[in-house]
């Protein structure tokens, strides 16, 4: 039996879509991926999501959203999608442990930050190490923070952090930035931001929370330890779209290309959240996108039911 709606991904976009489609009694199946809540679960405190004046942890926020969706009848499956087939309806979705058929699919797998790839980094993620300055920046008010990167994202993050931090130091492994000239000029003219060239972070140090970083000079190999109040990794993000290659049109960076914000070229297949949004990438905008995708799914499914009913009466 085909499911009416399968939602792939369980961050704010997927969970909002689940709430909306479940309230319509479509009983959506949510394939969560590695962990329910997505990347937001790594955020210690979310202070810019409406209705939480004292902030809320990313884990607690997505947990509440999941419970809300379950209350209306959403079903959660802890699995990862490996492939989807859109050549015929109902659409086929293959996971690591089985397969599903669906009249409608909402894709909400989001993006994953690119990390430094050092062993000590994983232990302190969300404990002084962040990949989202606009999410976590205000939590580092008055502290000396470090940004790693050399592109526009690193420049934007540094300028944002300079509003709250005591100082911002950018570590870049090369002798010049790859960011746009105007962004470089803004950063280099900001008195709270300094740059250390030809350097990379090779170790993060802390007992339960980040306390310091070990830096290696790329030219001399010399290593030094520096106390820091926070580390922001800004070396890029990767859309979780590998399973969509050759299935849906992706741009050069791997984001799904859409029409009318959430629609794809396939009827009944919609995209929500950061998987198609390379600009805003906020929990609240992802939720809004999930709402839009769910409303589009509702119209599609109601039309489908009407068409099936008419065919049955002939």
C-alpha cells in the first residue's frame, strides 16, 4: 500500500511539514536520517526562534516539534534514504533497511557543515565550537573568538561576530582570501577583526568545553597554543543531496533547483529547507519552507483524491 506522504529529513523543515501534513490526516512517514532534529541538535541554545524568550536548546526544540507531529499521527522511521525513483507513480523510496512507496514526497535533508576533520573537534561540537555564527554568535558576547575560513561565509561570520565578541581572529591557511573584494575590505577595515595568514587549527583543547586551540604555521611548521572563547568553522556547507544526483536538477554546489520556492519538475515532489536554500539557512526559514511544502502537498493530494474518486465513478 502506498503512503500518502513520505518526508525525508527531520530538521525544522521536515518536522514542520510533518506537523502540517499530519493535521490534514495524511499520516506522513518521516524518514529521519542519522538523527531526528538534524544539524540543529548541535546548537546549544537557539535564541532567535519565536516563542522562546529564554532560548531553547536545538535538541529540545526539534524534540518538541517531533512530539507535536506524532500527536497528530506522523510516524517516524530512523533510517537513511539511499535512492528514490521518480519514473513512475507511486514513487519508490529505498532506505538502508527497506523501501516505501509514496504518492507525495517532501525532501528536507538539509545541509551538513564542512568541519576541520580533526579528532578532538567532534568532542567539543556545540561546546564552544560552532558552524553557525548567526545561530550562536550572541552566546559569545564579550569573548575572544576565532573564525576559520577564507571565503564569503567566513567574512560574513566574522563581521556578525564582531558585533558581540570582544575580538575576532580569522585563521586562514593561505596568503590571501578567496572571498569577494568588497567582503574582504569590510573585514580588513574592522578594528575588532584581525587575520593570521598561512595558519591552520590542528587541535581543539578543552575539558567539556573549548578552552584553547593549537595552531600550526603552514610555512614553518611551528605550533602554538592560543586560549579562545569560541571557534567558528566557516569553510563551507554541503547539501545532503548525493542520493538525488541524476534524479533531480542540482546546481553546481549540490542544492536542489526549484520552481516557485518548493516545487520540483515532478508532480507531488517538493523540497523544503536548506536543501534548496543556500542563502538564509535559519531554523525559522526552514520551518516556513516546510509549511509551504506541506501546503503544496495538501493541494496535490486533494486533487489526486478528487481525480481518483471521479475515475472510480465512471
